[in-house]
């Protein structure tokens, strides 16, 4: 839900370098909205029990993207 409504204050928790790196992603609202939609659809599919392998593979690819971004910025 935080992808769509910004419920958590992000700038107070993150380090300065992470804020600068994340600023590029947050200015392009299409990318973060698409990631949120894909996460939501894959979560619903895994809860319902349909296409579990596809939903989990999508979740794993998003998790590797998040890990790669964090390793690149906060090494």
C-alpha cells in the first residue's frame, strides 16, 4: 500500500546517498506504480492458489532487484 499512498516517511529513515539514488525512481511515477501493481497481482495469485510458480518467480525477481539496488547504493 505504501507504493501507492506514501504512508511511511522515507526521507527521515534513509541515508543521504540512498535518498539521492531513490529520487530518480520516485520522480518517474510509472516505474514504481508498475512494480506495485505487479507485486499486488502476484500476491493475490499466490493467496488464491492459481499460477503460484509464476507469482513466486515474479516475487523473486522483484526481491533480487531490491537487493541489487541496495547492494549498489549501500555497500
